[in-house]
């Protein structure tokens, strides 16, 4: 058995217990983010409060993230532009998720002009349920369908610091 396999088998039960509690409470308002910046090329998600960065996370994205902005359903790309965190899902397929308001009217119009759907369900989320033991290993490649992924521990922190209505900008 490899060291990674042994670690995974011993870490999985502990992590499963840690995240069985449900989503964390929201941080006090004065500690919450009011803006999120995603730098796709640098693979970073940065939380800001009153113009000052206060948290930064390494991310994985859509498996087509290097090919430009999301244009169509199924293209594997991560969007670019200004959006909003408009709702959250404590019971998503990946550990916790914050929904990004993609597609906007421009995204829909562009896709429609090509006879296609713009897609949707773009989220910031943790690792797919049952795979949380991978932790930071999930960052070794882009693996989502267009979402932004962080570790489960990081997702708990982001969940508590990012209220619905927070602006998010995704840049190449």
C-alpha cells in the first residue's frame, strides 16, 4: 500500500466526522467579505473587505479554464466577468457551495446567438462528497465542470465569510 493510500484511509474517517456537523455559522458582519476576486491564471480566490484583501486561497477550476471564458453549457470553462454570490447550498454534490450568478443577460445572448445554452450552476465549492480526504491534492489539476474548487476546510471558512449578495469578479 502506498503512503498516499494509507494516509487517505486514515484521514477519511476523521475528515468525515469533522464535516458531519453541517455548515458553519456566518462570521460577524464586520469580519465578512464584501468582494471576491478570482484570478484564473494565477489559480487564486481572494476575499476583500473594504478594499483590503484578507484571505487568499489556491483553487482548481473547470477543465477548460485555460481556453477562455465560459460560453456554452458543457464547455468545461470557468466564467469571466462581474457576477454575484446569489444563493448557497449546504447539501450540494460537492462539499458546501456558493452559487455564482452566471449566466447574466450578455452570457445568455452570446450563447443564444450561436444556437446554444450558456449553462449554469457555477459554484464555489469544496471537494466532491466522499473525496474530501484528497485535501490539497485536488489542486494538482483543473477538474470541475466550470466551478471553482477549494478544500473542504477552506470551503467552511469561505462559507462563513461570504454572505449572499457579495460581488465576485472573475478575471483571466
